[in-house]
C-alpha cells in the first residue's frame, strides 16, 4: 500500500432488491443502484437523491485519520467533479456525512455551497491540502475552509471580526479553532452564534469580557481546556453558559473561583486536569444539583473527598487517572466509593491491597481491570495483609 491516503467504505445496511433500505431512483436508468458508482449528477438528480436516500453506515480512513465513522451517510466516491449548484442540492441530505473522496479538486464556490449542511463533507486528504494551499483564509473563503476540513481550523492562528461572522454562519457540527491563543471579546460575541461544538483549547488566558461573550455561545459544547488558571471574575461570567463546558486544563483554582463555578448554569462541567481536590471544594461542586461533574483527572483522594463524591449522583463516577489505592486510609476510601449510586470506573487501577480491593468490589457495578492483573500490595495502614479471595458470585466488570 502506498503512503497516499487510504479510503475504505463500509455499507452495513441491508440491501433490499439492490437498493439500500428500499431506495429506488426515479427512473431505472437515472442512477446506479450503488451510489458509489455514480460518476456524474445533475442538480435535479442531486436534489432527489438528497431528499430520498435514507443513508447507510460508512467508515472513512486515511493514513492520518483512522476510525472516522458515521451511522447515516451518503457515499459518492465515484464523483470526480462537482459544481456549486449540484453541491447546494446535495446539502439538503439529512444524514450526517457526504463522502466525496473521489473528487480531484474543489473550488471555493462549490465548498461554500455546503454551508447549510449540518453534517460532515468528506474529501480526500490530497484535495484538502491542495485547497488550503490554493485558497488563503479570508472572510470569503472561511466557510469553504470549514467545509473542506470538517471544521478543523486548528492551523488558523488568528481571526478578525469578519471571519468570526462568517464562521458563525457555518452549519457543520464542529469548529476547532485550537490555533487561537487570544480572542477579542467582539469576535467571541460574534463567534458565539455558531450552533455546534466549539473548541478554543488554544486560549491560554481569558478576560471577563471575553468570558461573558462566550457564555452566550449557542452551541452545545465549549472547549476551553488550554486555560491553566481561571480567575473568579471570568468564572462568574463563564458559568452562564448553558451547555457542556470543558475546563480540562485547570490544575488549580482558588476558593472564589470554586464558589463561582458552583453557579454553573450548564449541563456538564469537565475539570479533567485536576489531580486532587479538597473536601471543601468537592462538597461545594458536588452539592450543586443543576449540572453533572467530570473529574477524571484525579490521581489521589482522601476518604472525606471520596465520601463527598460518592454522595452526589451528578458526579460521573470516572476515576480513570487513579492507578493506585495505597494510602493508609485506602480501605475507607474504597468503602466510601462503594456507596455511590451509579457506575464507578477505575479502568487503570494497578496497585491495591487485599482489604481495599474487598471493600471496593462490594459495589456490584464497579469497573476495574481483571483482578489477576492487579498488583496486590501490603496493607498501607500496617495491618495484617491477608490472602485475597474472590467472593462467591462476584461478577467482574473490566474496562
């Protein structure tokens, strides 16, 4: 196999009389039954196809991107050319991906015609690179860039107000602007009109004005995981955001910031880089019932923190970063965690004492590695270490 991009397509849908899910062209001689064999489309044909094709399961793979999968796609890998009008009609498709990996090139006008499509338009890596090299980013080409890269604008180092306005009109599912290290409040306010998932993980600082603008974001997920610190003034404004907020770069925050975060108005708050959290901060965050909480970066916790976490159903139960329960109070920690109502996940656990393990697996829906893979250590509190015996009837969950 060459180093050129590799593409593969899975058609998992059942075929009925040669047509996926009963799809039948208007006339038998109009279009091939297999949409991948379509070599040309008129706007009229494209419109009918977009409105009637039910979608099939598709997978896209290249040397740089592995595992892109869509449950409801339109594969058109036989097309080598496409004009703006036909593209505009294809954009009516209600599925979540249109595969155009057979195109030899793509113009700005054609790409922009997909602006109203809220799924992914997939072109080959070769076409993508040629497009980005040929068409410098400008307000006119912004949406075209977003279409061609499926919203990946990570190579864009800065945006002005005009580009922010153009991006706000992009209907794709995601915009990744991780190359931005700063963002003016005016641009942030305009960009907040975008309705998909917005990643701004390159921002390292956030002032209160920009935070207030981003809090008005109309999409469902906002990524600000490049922030390593967040002051209370910015936090107070940011908590007005109504969706999923990712602050997975924060490694610490002060009491005033914690207090501000407890007022979060959104659905879920992710704090995935915090390696430790005090009992007071844990109680403050977990006693708020309005949002769910992710703390999957915790590497250590004491018994009181574990008890506070276990007491709230809003915590997601993910302790993926915990590799050992080896502190003197590890049995108490395990007992506290085992009281959680809901799943508990420690998929990377490696070291644990027999008594701690016994306390942990008292919880029926705990997910840990296979017991035989764990390193059983001496009891950390100095008590007698006993042989561990798997309880009768214990059904292990391993992740």
